[in-house]
C-alpha cells in the first residue's frame, strides 16, 4: 500500500488519530484510521512464584481490570523505555526493582495503532515511596497474585487485558519465569 495523504483528525497529550488516504496494490483507493502512540512499557513484577498486579477502572470496558503495571509518558519526553518501565513500576505499584530485564516486545492492536510495547521482568522488589498516580489512575490498587491464580484468572476470563496476557506468554516462552 502507498500512502497518498494524511491528516490529523484528533490529538491529545496521549495520542494522535489520523486518517490516511492510501492506494492498494491493485490501484484502488482506500483509507486507514491510525492511532499514533509512543512505545509503552509493561512490567512483570515477580517474586515468590507470583506477581504484583494493579487493578484499575477501565473506562472503555466500564469495569475494573486486573493487569501488570504498564504505560507511556503523557508527553514527548525523551527517555529510554527502561526509565519509563521503572517510573511506571514505582507510580502504579509503589515498587522498585533491583533488576529490570527486557524480555520482549509486541505490537498493540496492529490493525489500528502503531504502538509497540516493551516487556520487562522486574525482580529484587522493594517497596518504594507512595505511588504517584495520574488522575486517570484514581482508585488503582495493587496486590500480589500467585502464579497458579494468575493462570486460572486468565483461563476464566477474569483477566482480560491483552497486553498482560501477551507479556505473560513472553515470560513463559522465554523461560525467564522461574519454571
């Protein structure tokens, strides 16, 4: 496909939505709606054969969601994804990691966004300062969940966050999950 033109149709501090006019390989015209977002960091805080998860209200689902800490900067900050991961772990879970190991990356919603997610395994965890959460994260809680409970919750549909499930798959496939 060839991009013919592009225009921004919406923008805020977290994302830009654009509409691209394209030409398909057969020459026919088309459009694509694309959400531009910076690379996200997702952190798997692991200790004692379990994980620290955060639970928060997700407006788009109209319900609370249990997931691994994750996020992006709300501005054009120029830092490494590892710095972002450490900041998200502290902000959302109130934890610091002695070791932060990048275990993989994946595309988020590849049919409509160019956003990628880098996944980090956090170990050697210690409590940090009180979590400094964004206004959108009001009511966020943190709790430790045993590995067997996490797997059951994924199987039973209690955990619905695709990024958390993809990250857990990377952890398992890489053999870095202590199994």
